[in-house]
C-alpha cells in the first residue's frame, strides 16, 4: 500500500509556478503535512510579508482536493500560512 501521495500546487493570486510535495497518507483518511512542508508551500505560493491575498484562493491542485489540503494545513498547526496577512 502506498504511504505517500504526490501533490502539485500552482497558480493562486500571485500566479506561482508549480511546487510538488510528497505528503503522508493518514490511514484514517486525508493527508498529513509536516510544519516544514506547510511552510515551504506557503512561502512558495506567497512569500510577500504582510500580503492579504487570501493565500489558498485560486490554487490549482493536482493529486489531492482542496478540502483535504486545507485540513492538512490546519493540522500542521501553521495557521499563519492559511492567513497570509500575518507577518512572517
């Protein structure tokens, strides 16, 4: 059984290029991101300090669905990356 899943994310407000991560599959459903993975994706998609772009608005996601990815961000406990208006 596969224990990881490849997810590619691009687009968004800043029209970011593709970034690919390999997320762990949770045996109870969904995916698991480490805090470092969530931070890497957040910085790639919007590295502008103090930006209020809405962060995951308009992301093009392959290999996962938006709800599953949002839940993984929440569980990684990096709420500042879901709200990019927070200064980094």
